[in-house]
């Protein structure tokens, strides 16, 4: 079983939009770059990453740098390393673990900067009052 621990080493965040102006409708783009997969001792891989969040129009930009430590059996780690050397994407468990930690941290940073979080908020549909339906059978 592969286990992933994520460590954030650097957080950089900046609000570009004037605090006095209301934030317009925006689009959020996220990007996760895995910088490499390195062996770090027996049964451990180190995966450095950079995760960026960009708002369009330029409301804010947030960047996270860190490392994740992947532990597991020799066969699992060997397969992860070989797929990376073949220029294939990292396994979903690694990408998902990094994304989960960074999105959680980004919500806290967004609250500090007073900007909307990069997680889509649920949309509640407007309900219209329905007229009682006409009976389909009349006597």
C-alpha cells in the first residue's frame, strides 16, 4: 500500500485586485508541476512539486512549493519511478494527495487575502412555484 505525506515549504500569495472594488466574475486555473521523483533512502521516494493558482481577470495569484514523501513496497516504488522515467504522469494517489493538501491550505490563504477560494461553490437552483397540475382524468 502506497502512503503519501505532503510537506509545504513555501507559500507565495498576492492579491492584485483593489480591495475597494467588487470582485468580478472570474475563472480559476490550477497547475501542478511535479519536478521529479527521487529515491530518498530505502523504501521512500521524494516528489518535489510546485502548485500554482491563477485567477482571470488578475484578481490574485497563489503559489505553493513543497515535497511529498511516498512510501510503500519496493515493487510499488519501482513502478512509480519507472513510469516517471518513461515521461508518464505520476500515479493518481500522489497527485490527489498533493492536490488535497494544497487546496485546503489555499482556502486559508484566500480567507486571509479576502478573495474567493479556488474551489467551486455549489450552485443552488432557484425554485419556482409550480401550479398544481391539471388532473389527467375527469369524471
